C-alpha cells in the first residue's frame, strides 16, 4: 500500500463516517413516518446504485446464482429491519445516544458468530464485551438526561443486532460478487417489503421535506456506499476500525449543534467505555462492519 492510497482511503472513510453521523438529523428533519423514510431511501438508493453499477459496466452479465440471490434478499430483510429500528431510536432517544449504542454492533457480531458459527471467543474479546455493556448501563441509568430514553436504547440495540446478522449473512456470499450488486438487491428488497406499509397521505404532502428524503437516498446511501466501499479497498482492517470511531463522534456533535443536547458526566464515561472496548478488544473487527455488503449505518 502506498502513502497516496492510504491518504485517499482515510479521506474517503472519514467522509463516509461524517455522512453516517448526519443521517439521524435528516431522518428527524424529514418529518415523515419511519416507514416512508426507509422506503424512499431504498428506492433512491437502489436507483442510484443500479445506475452506478451500469455506468461501471457491472451489469454486463448476471452476477447472481440462485443461492447468492436468496442470501442477498435475506440480508436485505435484516438491513431494512435495522434501518427501521435505528431511525425509530432517533425519535425515542437522541441521535447521539442511539448512535453510540448502535456502535456496539461488533460485539453482537462476536456473540452471534460464537452462537451460530462456533467462532472462538478470546478472554480479551469477552472482557471487551463486558466493558461495552458497562458503558451502556452508564448511558441509560435512570435519571440521566440528554434524551437517554430506554425505548430508544432498546431499538438501537435491536438495530445493532440486525446489522450483525447482515454481516454474518454477507459471509455466505461469494467474494466475486460486487458490493454494489449486493446493495442493489438489498435496497430493492426494502422497496418490496415496505411498499404495502407506505403512508401515501404523509408522503405526498412532504413538500420541502422531500429535500431531506432525497438526500438520504442519493447522498447517504448511493454516494456514501460508493466512497465507503472505495475506502475499504484502500485501507487495512485496523484503519477501518479506527476511523469508524468518527461515526458516533459526528453524531454526538450533530446532536449538540442541532438540538443542544449534551451528555452528562456518567453518560460521557459510558461512551468512552464503549469506544475503548472497541479499540482494545476488537482490533481485528471493523467498527463499522460492512464486509462486501450493506451499511450504514447507517
């Protein structure tokens, strides 16, 4: 790896994580039911990524086998569920707190990998899981401020678990399958799943809020996925994990700048414990884990 490749990858990853950290603000500002927000994100994301893949010549041959297509659809179901839970968490908790709790996804990946795939867990990784959950308890303990609603925390935890499922499913896919192909199928799956739940009355009176929805689909999905996948090709795993910490930091900053929400001392300690647990115990697991497929966060 050259220094130029490293610099490019770092800038791309930081840009992707900065975009991820602003997703919550756009979700809240859209003023739309979460079903509608995720539906529009899936429609515009599928369209944007599909056109990008066509422009890159990635549709010249059909890339899927029957098995890989079914795995992609299963991953799409989990990914859409992840978005629904996370976006709801922003409403019941706060952007910053929900994002920090969502950032526990690597720990759920470890635990699910152990339960479902029999992957080994070292003492160090188990200790990191314990430290992270201690941090969560500090964030959500009764009486704490900064929007630490219990329901929002539980929704963010559920989203993190589902994202771990997306990651495990991606391991079943052939490495020859392009990330853009996978993301296209996942977002199209979301379109089909959410179409029956669409609140048309709210959507057609969105007015100026369509700008927020369009940004979520075209910028936070299409553009963000493209630059994030490009960063993954440039960076080693430990750099991906390190730079992934900028995602919750940006979300906390957005929460403060947009809504004046600050963490109290105990919550700040909880955040630091979660970040430290990621850095210390999960050095080989990307903090924003999107191997081959899916994302983002957010």
